[in-house]
């Protein structure tokens, strides 16, 4: 019986990916290390808003999202994302974008995925302050931001301190090692 429970728990995320959502869900995963930060934006449309979201990005109204339209969406998203390291905003480079077909988005089962990254130089001899703020609100107001750390950040005696001041913002204090 215990093995069946474990099997069901492992299979749950797979089934959840195809489950229609009643609300638009937005999350940004920030993976950060001393030499790089990678942001992964995940947007799950809702059954009510998915078609409208697709139409918002489909600027010529032809029912398909060509590279120009996808890149315009990504540019707006990145322009409204502030990654600040030690008081200086860093530029994010667009790495990839995946946007499902309108039919999937309308059903609330699609997943929009955008990745962006930037090289960093975070020396281990001093502490560093990192903040991430996402203001893009064309679909819904608010993002859940989740940090992850590369091994070069977690080496040593202490882990980064996470603060969630308000809204779609997180602050990290990365200690010296």
C-alpha cells in the first residue's frame, strides 16, 4: 500500500500539468550563482482568460504567434523585470520562449515558458544584495518569485537570507564565504 501511495505522489505533478486552471498563475524561478543568474518565467493561462491572453500576443490577429510577436512579448516582460545586484540593474538576455497554440491556452492547459539569463561576478569575499521585481501585469497582477541557488552560493557556513517585502519582489542577501 505504501508503494502505491508513493507512486501516486510521484505521478501527481505529471497529471497536474494537463489540468485546466480557473485562474492565471504566474511564477518566476530565479536560479542564482556567483557567475550567472537564470530566470524562468512560467505562466499558466486560465480557462476564462487563455484565449484573450493569446490574442493579446497575436498582434496581427492571424491565429499564430510568429517569432516577431513572441519576441515582442518577451521584450515587454524583460523590460518590466528588474534584477538588481548591489544597487545596479543588470540586463537580462532572452534565451528561449515557448508559447502554446491558442486552442491549448483557451482550454487553460497550456504553459508559457520564457527563460532569460545574465552573467554575474559575485565575489565570495563580500556579501551581495540581490533584488528581483517583476511588474509585468498584462495578464494578471502579481508573480510568485522562487529563488534557487547554484552550489557556489550554498558552499560555506550560511545560506542566503530571503526577504519578501511586498508584491512581486524578493530580496536576497548572499553572505560572504
